[in-house]
């Protein structure tokens, strides 16, 4: 993988969520509850994102409660997002796959809690490839610094 990857910002869910993806990636089949991004013509490496929004009178407490139920998480440096990282093996149409997950949460005061759920799906046979590992690390860095915004419905 190149040392310098050109990045583009995408804004989804009515500008409620912004994050960076590699410049060469394209949007796949998306619908109202998720967006999908990947390299053109790829057989492995699909990034999916969905967004959960909760309205509450105590957003900071609700976010803290949400992540206190998680096994482990970290707080991103720039945005202060709470980020949980997990992964699992699975199968799709008989093909072994591996899925990396990042649950990224933050508040928009006075009353919103956002949780973006990112998943990056790869063919299981590629999970130990250096290029795949570098892409997983890049995606983790990019999605952990996602920007949440308030947009009127």
C-alpha cells in the first residue's frame, strides 16, 4: 500500500455523519439505513455504515451508559468519540469472510446521541495479507474520527 493515500470526505444521513474514505473508492448499493463503499471491481473489502440516533434529555449520561455495557472501548484523540472495536468470522453464500466492526458514538447537545456502526468485510483468505491489515488500520483511524452533525429532520 502507498505511504500516502488520497482521501475524500463523504457526508451521509442528511449530513448527520461525515468521515473520510480512500479517494478511489466508490459508493455501492445503499439504502435509507446504510451506505456501502469499496474499491471498484473488488472481490474483498466492503465498508458499510449505519447510524443510530437517540433523543434524550441526558445525552452524555446515555452515551456513557451505552459504552459502559461494552467490553472495551477507547476515546478518539481529535473528536472525542467513544469507539468500540470488534471482529468476527462469518460466512456469506458459503464463502468464509471476516468482518471488522467499529461502533463510534458521540453527543450533539442539547439532546442527541449518535452511534455510527461501521463494518469492513473481507474474504477470510485475505485477512492476514499486509495490504489488508494496513487498510483495516487506516479505516479504524478514519472512522474513529468521524464527525457527527446536527441536521433538522
